[in-house]
C-alpha cells in the first residue's frame, strides 16, 4: 500500500508540475485580482435624466430625451508591450473623450431631422494584458497570406504585402471580448438579449517585427509572460517590419478598420495604411493620413523622409478620440434610415421574383445565384423584437403576364452621360443605362398585397386569413379584368362586344385588406435577361429601398466595375447574386439601419459619406461582401424601433401642450380683451398653473379643472416611465424597453385625442353666439295673407274691366 501511495503521489506531482509550467503560457487566464467589468454608470446620471425629462414635459423646453450609452475602449498593445513599446495613458484618453464627446444625437436620414433622443456618452478606457496581445499576434501571423508587393506611403519603396482574412482572426477577438466582459456565450438569442451587452472598440498596436510571417524563429508562446525587450533607437526605426498587411472581411475591400460579427469594432493602427473610396470624389475617401501612425509620433521629424506630418503624443490621443467618435456616430449609435412607427405584431415579407425569361429561376436551391430564404428569415428575426411573427414567402412571376409591371420596368429605364479617363489620358463620354427605383416603386406598391396574398395562400394557406381580409370574398366580374390589372383591354371597350353578354357570370376575389397588426414589406427581385451587361439601379447599386418596399436588380452578367477603388484596384459587383442586397434592403426597411458610411449632415442638408467603416460584417456598400448583420447592428435595429416610438410620443406630447397653450392664449383674456397679467416675476405658464392646478386665482375658467388635473397626472406618470425606459436601454433590457415604449406611445395617442375632444367641446361653449338652422313652419297667417292677395288681384281686374271707355 505504501508503494501504491508513493506512485500516486509522484503521478500527481508530475501533473501539478506540468500544469504550473504550462500555465504561464496560457492567455485569457482568470487569475485572482483579474479586473472586472463594471456596469453602473446610470446611478450617476439618473437625477440628470430625471431633471431633463421634467423640464421637457412640464416647461415645454426643447430638451431631448437622455439615454446613457456606454462604450468600452480596449487598448491592445499600448502598455509598453506592443509596437514601438508605446505607452498610452488610458485615463487621459477617457478624460479627453468625456470632455470632447459628451453626447451624441442621431438623426433620421429620411427626413433629415434630429430625433428627440440624445445619448449621454459614457466611455470606459482600459488596457489589455500582454498575454492576450501575444495570442492575437499569434493568430494574425498564422492568418497572413502573401499578396505581392505594396508601396510604402512615406518612402515610396516596394515592400512585401500580406492579406489577412478578418473573419479568420475574428474568433480570437471574440475570445478577448469574452474574457474582458465575462461573456462566454457569443451566440445571440432573444432570451439573452435582456442582460447588459457591452459594446467594445478594440484599438490595436501590434509589434510587426515580432509577428513577421517571414521570421519563423520567434516563439510567441514563450513571450506571453516574458518582460518585453527594450528597443534601441535603431530598433525603433525598424518597427515597421519591412512589410505591410491589410484586412479583408469575407473578400471585401482592404481596410484597417472593420466591424466584427459580435459587438465590437477593430481599429488596427499598425496595419496598412490603406487607401479606398470613390474615384474622383474627395468626400469620405480614406488615405494614408486618415488613421494616426505611431511612426509619426515616435520618430523625430527629420527622420521622416519628405513628409511633414509628425505629431505629438497629445495629438495622437486626439486622433484616436476622433476615430472613436466616428465609430460611435456611424456604427454604435448611427442615424435611423427610416423612422417607422408601427405597432405590428406580424411581419410578412413576400419575395416576389419578376422575370422576363425562362432560362433559370433564382428560387431554385443549390446554384451560385440562388436565394436562401431560410438565411434571410434568420437575419430578419434577429432585428425584430420577441413576440413578433415573421413569415417570408417566395415565388416567381413572369413579367409578360403582368403588363403594367412590365411597362413600369420599361419606363424606369434611364440613361445619363458619363465621362471617364482611359489609359490614353483623355476623357471619353458614354451613356450609362440604369433603373429608376422611384418610378418602379410607384407602380409596384399597388400590386404588392395581391401578389403577396397569392404567394402566402399557395405556400402557407393556414396563414392567409391571418394576414389578409377580403372585403367582398366573391364579386361579380365581366371577365376582362383581374385583381392585379385594373384596366380593360382595348377590345373590351367595343360597343359590339358589350352587346354579346354571356349568361355565365364569372367570379373573382374581392379587394384585399391587411388585418390589424400586420405589416407587409414586399421584396421585388427583377430577374432580367438580354439587358445591358452593366445595368444597375440608382447610385451604382443593385438595391433601391423606401420605407415600405425593397427592389433588387438581378441579371446574369459576370461582374460590373464600379467607380470605387480599393488600393489600386477597382471594386466590382456581381449582379447575379442578390442575397446580400436583399438582406441590406430588409435591414434598412425592417430595422431602420443606415449604411455604416452614411450620416445626416445638417450643415450640408443631405447625407454625407465616410468610407472608414465600410468594411466588415454588414451587407451595405461596395466594400462589403457579407450577407449577415453583426450583433452590434442587430442591437441598433432593436433600439431604432424603440426610438421611433418614443420620438413619435414626445412629438405628440409637444403638440398637445401647444394646442392647450394656443387655446389658453386665445380665450384667457381680461374683460377688456387684454392678455392675463400677474406679478412681474411670474411667467404666463406659472400663472396658468396657479389657475388650473393650484386654483389660487379668480380668472375665468376656459376649460374644466379635470382636464389639467388629468394632464398633470399623465405627465407625472410619463416622467417615471421615461426614466425607467432610459434605465432599461442602458441595461440593454430591450424586451422590457419595447413594452415600455409601446405603452408610452399608446397613452400619448389616447391623451392627445382626449385633449382635442375637450378643447373642441369647450371651444363651442366659449362662443359668444351660435347659428341654428331650422326648417320653416307652416302657419294660418300665411294662408290669410295669400287669400288677401288673391282678393286684391280680383278686385283690381274687376275695376279695370268696368272702367273701360267702350263700356
């Protein structure tokens, strides 16, 4: 027994020794004292939010609704362990963000007006440890693929270039996200949505020499807990590593900044520099000077050949803060594309393919051009709140059978002149054909419900009556018109043909009406053949959207060159693949998402573009190649629904208050017709509150005290609801926030209707006189007057007759 115990003791000793040796080489270890993420900023701003809400509701002040928004800035490689061994004071950056970017107010791209919602920004800046930095560098080194050569921005020399598939290194960033915020399950489902979901911006500074893919001798695992080596002045000059690497997300454009599929954005200042944007257009273009470079901060100005953009440490912090601000404005809290106030509980999305050929059908599965309806439905369900039914049906129709739609497609063909510079250095003018989406939308929205009802009845008959009502189920028809084409053919107007009436009466389906709580968003896919191989829609896109319809163009051309460039190559679009464009259109219409490169500008009075965040896990724009929507944008879509309802409710409350104020200004006057006056230190509003609520004056009452009492109680209750809503949004309890916003909108609608009814009733009572319309009554006096008139006429003729000279 003693020998057995000795053997077990020796075995466990060896295991403990191995674990102690391997532990230092592991990243993401939760050691004692591991920093914990804290989410408690709302307690510091609760009273500020309550004060703003009270002033907005009770004093009619133009104060937007305050919603705290927390953004976590994770500094990777800025603790003296990354490139150039640079050290950045995270507290200084956090203070700079707090002072320079205290709030952000999104707008609606459709109207150009700012929302009645303002984000109170809360920034948390903290560094990541060295083991996590080394783990990321190891994943980056393994993912680098040679991509020829590239020219350095500073010196102009050719150096090796490497491409990194961002989707391949994304799991390592998700591990870091999970480790920092104690969020192990990266999956998304509605049950986990009601818990704090941190939003992170990873600012990365890798050591390019350490992760050089050409250097196979460096063991990165041994450097995880080792002290970083000291760099000499000559080592600092070689920190660029003699190569360049760039990110491509799922085959999209090259970039240093990309949006992950989770709730984070990656900004890599050691990558690139990258250049991309629209040809011959300055707005929004990304150049080698867009992102700050540590080379310009660490090296003296004299050592930067032919460049004069050296910077200081303070300027570098300011440039990083500007990048963070752009990320917040375009991705974390972007503008709303369409502000849809809809209390629908059912969403029907019919994908209607209209084709002018029989060569192929994009609804067939297994082809490169096929549409995956299940994947589209999965993406849409992530952008709607729990409890809302989503049904997607698809079907094909021939344009030849719907002549009005075919005529609309023909009418929508437009052309414009385009000047391009060829290799000979001269401008060449040619005409480019495109489809005008606005003309198509006007005709197609009239047919959407009929086509959608037909598809739904074929695919899921049990849901047909749930989504549509037929006002007259069966209606007589003359047999020459159907439910889609409302006009008759020419021969039907011939009088001869109208005389020959058949005895057999045909029946047709009656008018369709959507049931209450149903929203229909049709997706029209125009699958065309024998068209211009470079045919696109407006603005060099295959997609056109409005607030209630999505139109996508599809044809079998190989690829179309765009006027967008990434590095030295033009971007192309593949018109045969419609999946990404359908997802992008539904994200805009259903979720209200705007493209990450668009933002409303009140100075320019139009949307402006910034292509910095055009790459990543989103389906928008020429630099993206993903058919998914990241979790960060899914959260934005869910918030947009809540914001639209709150914005509408606040507008109704302001309109109600203004109508009451207008009524008071019209009728509350002294007997001499002058406005009511009181003490000089009191405003008109305070005087009327004394009159209506406190009953401290003897002024005449234009409307009952119960109205004002009810309004005050409504505003007091609304104040508590809005404060609770702000807390729910901060804590990411979106399901509760959705129910709260729905209740706020409904109560505001009912209150507005009640106030309008009372004011109209009291306005009628306050009139000094009234006009009554009554029919005349028959009386005996009228008969007497008629008899007297007839007798007088008779006497007159008798006198004339007997007084004649002949007589």
